[in-house]
């Protein structure tokens, strides 16, 4: 357990061994494992052209997981700088070469297509042009607990417009977040963990190292800085009675499930 003395010798600062990057990767892994298992059930040929639309962060995790077996994968994203994520620890290790492009015309080059673009992503009109062996789309809504987000969500219209005999939705939920994005779920894990820590006797306060990293990735376009920011102990707790806060983080992560529906 990582423990330092606080302001006085009677107050301690405990730090989680779990880093922010660990939380990101565990959530991404749940999503990519679900997709990989579905691919296995379809007996997809290893040379089948697979197109994944959207990198952040489900897409990068899926292509890395699929690269363990499949050899003809294209990742398409309108943000060219996100290609850098392929060569980082985010979403796991890259086993085989992945093609990357920002040319949206190439989304129609696949025999299997995975759309992770969520709100404001691929349109229903674009989706209607797909005639593929399998089509998978990520549901950006988690618990259906926000009416405005529910109304904004058009993945069912997009899915219905696709011509395919195999259509599935990636559904990820479990900790009462509004959306299923990896960033949202990570913040949800930390928020819930902070609240659980505060319930413990002897805790003065608790804090997490999470910031608004979306600006770093999409405004500053600084992937290196983002990696440095998430390479930190996720939680820090001020308490007179030290305890392991990693168990609390792991418990919250364990509530998250991702499945194909």
C-alpha cells in the first residue's frame, strides 16, 4: 500500500496503485473482448477486410484486439493525429499492422464494419450505403437515464438502414453513467470510488487525478501530454486510518459490463 504522512504525523495520504491508464484500459478491454468474441462466433476469415470507424477510445482498443488474429484491418478517423494512439499503451498492444486513414470514402471498403462514432458520427444516410457481411455499432448511451441524450441517439436508425445479415450493438453500462464512452465511464468509476472512500471512518477527504483530458486530445492534439497525465495514481485519500483504495476502484470496474445485443 502506498502511504505517506500528511500535514501531521497522525494524518496519512494513501495513494492507489491503480493508475488512470489502468482504468482506461480495463474499460476498453471489456468492449474489445466483447467484439472479438462475436467475431469468433461468426468465424470471420482472418483476411476479411475489417473497417473500424472512430479511434477514440473504443476503436483503438478494438483494432488492437482484432490484430491478434486478423490481418486486414483499416481504422478510419477524421482526426489524423489520433493515429498516434495505435502506437501507445492505450487499448493494449498492436500485434499486426493496422492501416489508418482520414478518408471517409474508405469506410465502404470493408466486408465487416464497426461504427464507434456515437453522437454526431456517421449519419443514417451514410449508413444506408453499407452492404456488408457484418455491421457493429457502439451505443453511446449507457443506462437510458437522460431523456435528451436518448432523443439525440440515432444508432437504431443507422443500424436499420444497413444491409447486413449480422448486425449487433455494443452496449456498455453498469455504474449509472449517462453515456458509455470510456472517458465517461472512467470518471464514473472515480466518482463512485471517491464517494465510497468518504463513507469510511477516519477519512478527511479524497481526490482523483482526473482532468478534462478531451481538450488535451482534441484541442491541443497532444497525445504525449495525455499519456503523461494518465500515468498517475488514480486516487489519493487523506485519512487517519490507512486502507487500500484499489479494492474500491476494482469493485467499481467490476460492475461495468459490455456485451453484444
